[in-house]
C-alpha cells in the first residue's frame, strides 16, 4: 500500500486526516476527492445531506466540505445539525457557494459554517483553507486532550479514596440542578458540570498520609491539605475551556463571612459558581459515609446547610434552592449521574 504523503504540519499525527465531501453532483465530488487525496487526506463522500449525517455519526470526520444546493437535506441544514450536536460541533465545516450567493452565505454563517468556497473554486485556495481549518482543529483537539488529562487526574483523586466513589458525578449533578433553577447561562452550566469533577483536582499534590489520614489532622497537615485549591488552580493553567472553572477550583472552600480559604474572600467576592459547588459539596459530604462517621439522612444535611447559611457561611438563597428540590429529586439526579459514571461528557 502506498504511504500517504502528509502535509508538513500534519506529519506528527499518527492517523490520516478524514475529510467528508458532500455534493449531489458526482463530478464535483470526484474532483474534490482527487485534490484532497493528493494532499494525503483520507476522503469519504456522500451524495446528499441525509447520508452525510449518518457518516458524520459513524466516521467522525476531521473536516466537512459540503455544497449548499442538494435535495432533501441541503448543506445549510446539514451544517446546522452538525454544529448543534455537542459531539460534532467543533468539526470544521466549509460550505461551497456561488460567487454572488450572499443570502446563502448569511444563512451558512448563522448555521455555524466555519468557511466558504466559491464556485468555481481555486485549487490552491481550497488547499490553503483546508490546511488552515485543520490546523485550528488540531489546536482545539490539543486543548481538549489537556482538559481530558486534568479530568483524569480528578477522577484519579476520587479513586484513591473508596469513601468518595461517585462524589464528582453527584456534585456535578446537584450543581447543574441549582444552576438550572436559578437560570445561569449555558456556559455557566457547563462550568458547573466541569467544576463538579475538577473542584478537588489539586489533591493530586497532597500525599496519602494527609489525604487519607483516618484521624484528625495536625495544624501543619491541615494547612497542607488546604493547598489543594492553589495546586488545582495551577493545574487548570491558562486553558480557555476552563476559564470559568478555575474560580470554582480555587474558591469552593471560601465562606461568605471571610473564614474560608485560600484567599479569605467575603460576600459577593466569592464567585457564584464556587458558592454553588461549596453547598453541594457539603451536602454530599453529610449524606455519604466517610471514615469518621456514617452517612446522615438528607433532612439532617438540609438542617446543617440552613444553620451554616444563618451563620453567614453559605448563601441562604442557594441553600433554599437546594432544599426546595427535596430528597427525591436529588437522589434521582445522583443515581443517574452515577449510572453514567466516568463516561459522562464534561
């Protein structure tokens, strides 16, 4: 079998780049296939949008090039569906349009298209646009991989302690319920989901002798444990995907009266999403068995959260939102989250 000649910027990748070409005109498909194969890409093709949609699900292409005018499912609707799917929304999508097709270009932009090619297209322009979009996708994939590694570290922390099994999943589920009830944005909901998993990622830097100590901690040991918030903040680094998660990781142990750590923030200075994670973290700690005590019923947890809110430690409005949902709603959310387990998308 002839070895594919990769473009230089793809040379470090181990698998061929997969491009899906969609056009109901066979001649157009074959032309694009020849050009792209000559560049070292693995090319699949579809004669209409409906077939292409199935191929996207099955093959997960790295790039899609689609004509607009096709029967049944046109290119704009195909683009819209690809971009509305969380599993494929980051796949670069090029729409092929007529030179003066302004209306379809606007519709394509609204559908989420990443770039356009005008017919008849220039061969060099096609190759350059494909290379540019694939380069951006590689950067996106690298960021996603870095985030996945951090997530794996967070789940590794949980695995070190059998008493915290399912803790991350439950926190994410509870936090999403509160966020949804108070109407935070989609971006904030995503951050709450990630924050449920990543809030204690910094404990990767805490030795087992401290983290899993069955008895009480000395002052020095407790100070060392508190450092997990700063370690976690550094681990999240400058990943843009975690920009809204970093405040959760750093500040979920802050308290509204300034008695928390690491920065002693007070009142509204404590980020809202960190306040939410703090509340559900305490609720989960009370209602699950730990080395030093048995699990308590949810009503006891609600009472304790209410007391902490009256003492000025927690946000009373958020505590009320959690309490109003009741045990059944929270138990159902926890059960579903644990059933999904580590395969949950974050």
